[in-house]
DNA sequence: TCACATTTATTGTTCAACAATCCGCGCCGA
DNA sequence: TCGGCGCGGATTGTTGAACAATAAATGTGA
């Protein structure tokens, strides 16, 4: 945000690895060998270790002493916790929003992106756009700390999404919901928008938990 | 939390450095040389760099590419943001608390510790205990993510406290307030406790901002 | 089959080296 | 005198290799 310079190499590698994880290329539980991943990423082991620390603190990786790191496996407890925190943050953010806040443009963009991704059959993209939409909601608070914290939650949540096969059912139904929510917001009906969001979060959480339960039992 | 084994060396160094920063031994704005600090901490430069990444992400250090790290200097904007987030988290935490939650014991301990520290004239200790008290409030939510996030806010806030000379005036008046708040909580008056907390946060924020303004103008 | 020693692979940490970048200093010309 | 210019020197960024420490895998004997 305050740094316009190119992000340092470890940050860059962290971003790439983050994409691989949330993109589902690296499955939860999978062990990551320092040597092979360093060779794969074309960086030294030392640099990669810095990256590991970063992502571990973000909750994307799990570190066991002397046994290396592996992709974190989301638990039901984690999902419940994340949705609880989302409610705590997003609902007041929306309820107290100024109706002409710049972040609204980002939310509007996100809705468009989601539509485009749906047309293209890119369900992964729909998920990304949806998360962008909610990041916009948090941006309404103008709080850098909340924004950063939420980004972390988002990353962790996408880990869980990756486990669910039919991502289609997960995000697609909410595009129209988001559109509607956005309309209410620009119309100044923050209260109605917040109520809408509350029911969205309930439905989304249930969907994730159900899909998760189906998976955990095999 | 989940790790009962001894924390790895970088974590340990990070903790030590964190203490030095929040303890005021390292002043905000002070530049930290990798070479001398590595020698001082008796660790290699590589290990220290991992630590730097950690604390940078926590907001305690500022990293400028090719110019190394220095202790972060808190800004008024940061303080405002932190208190806003604190309200967002702490008020609902208290309002929705179960009156016999285990975290209440921690809060009670914190009050006692604060008293003991005040007797001993250890104002630094009063500050620590006060923060422990508020960490207890957050613990009422049973949310590991909120707890971790709050710990981060706390560390950053103590950075600002360190700049203020008379830490005495900063925390001491709130010992009785906390005690009172605790009584209301165990009595089941969560609403009253929350209102109490709200006024506490207002006063505390004002005190910090005023002291901060006095300092910034020289 | 089980318990135990041994080997092997991986991680944890250090060290030394070199490239890249920034900072201060002296030089030079106007 | 003053302001640009280039040049070292110091610090950071990154790498590679080395070795110790630990855990997993393997083999051995009863």
C-alpha cells in the first residue's frame, strides 16, 4: 500500500505459492519439501524458508518442528471461526457505510467480473470475484488493519473451497445476491444491505460446512 | 497453542526482540543493523532476517528495500485505526459473553497483577497487566483468529505507549474501572459492562492521542 | 512378529561469498 | 561559495555449501 517499489523476492515467491495453494494445485495436507520446491521456484532454500514463515503465520501452511511444512488442512472449527469473524467485521462495515464510498466501485467491478467468469465457465474466477466483493465491503471501513486481517481470512477460506469439488454451486448463486446488495447500498439502505449480507453469510456457511462434512467422512 | 514443543529459534528471537521493542529499549524510528543485532543476539544473519519478516508483518518493524528495517513509528492514523478495531472486537465480545466463561479467571488475575505492579511502582507492569485484561475480553469469544489478531494490535499499541513518558497516568486510573467492569460481567450485566468498556476505550484513546500530539510537535 | 540398533533423508542453523543498492565524500566547474 | 557528478565504502539481498540435529525408514536378531 505504502510501498510502490517492486515487492522483494520473498514476497513475490510467497504470492506465487499462495496462488498455488488457493488455486488447488497444492492440496491440503500435502507435504512441501524445501529442496524440491526451492529448485522448482528457482530460489535458494534460505529464501524459501522465509516464505514458509510468512505463509505459516497466515494460516496457509502448517509447520511441525523438524518435520517441515505442509499445506494446512482446514477444519470445521476453522470454518466456523472464520464465518463468525466475517460476520463481526462485514456486518458493521456495511451497516455503517457511506453510500458513496470509493470502495463501492470495487464491489461493482467484482460483480461484473463474477458475471464474466461465469459466462466463461471459470468457476475458480467466480470464487475470486466473489471474495473481491467482500474485500470491498471490508474496505468500506477504511481500516488498513481490518483489510489485511480479512485478506488473511480469505486466503484460509479459499483453502477450504479448494477441497469442495463443485465450486459451481458454491459461488454462482450469490452473484445476483451481491448485485442486489450493492443496489441497496448505493440507494442508502445500509440496514437492508446488512440484513441481506447476514442471510448470505448464513447460507454460504451452511453450504461450505455441508460440503465439508461430505468430504471428511471418506 | 497447538504446539507444546519448544518454539523454534527464530520464534524465540522474535519474542526477545518484541520485548525489547515494546519494552522501550529500542526506540521507534531506530534503525536496526543486521550485522550488529545478529552478533548481539548470537544468531546468524539469516535467522535474524526471518525474524525481521515476522515482526514486520506484525507491524512492529518497518522494512524499506535495500535500507533495512527500523522500529516502526506509530502514527496518529495507526492509533485511531487500532482503537476503532478494538471497539469493533471488544464491545461485542463483552456484550455476548457467557457470565462463567473461563477467560474471566484470566481477567481477574490481570486485575490483581495490575494492583501488585502498581504497589511496586512498576508502571510497565501495570500496562502489561492492563493489556492482559483486554486480551481476556477477546478470549471470551473463543475465537483463535480474533485472539491472534488482537495480540498483534496490542503489540503495536504498546509501541505507542513506549513513546509516552508518564505511563503512570496512562494505565493506573483504569485498574478500578476494570475491576468494576469485571464485577458487572460476573453478575451477568453484560450490557452494562459493555457500556463501561466503551467509555473506557474513549478515555484511553483520548489520553493516548493527547500525549502523542504533545510528543509529535517537538 | 516385535523390539532395537543403524542407516538415510530432511530439516535447522551457520557461514562465507558475491551482486545490488544506497549513502557520504571529495572533486570539479561555474 | 555552491551545486551537480562520480567514486568508494558500507549495508542489504540472495545464493550455495556445509554441518549438526532430528525424524523416518530400514534392517537385524531373537
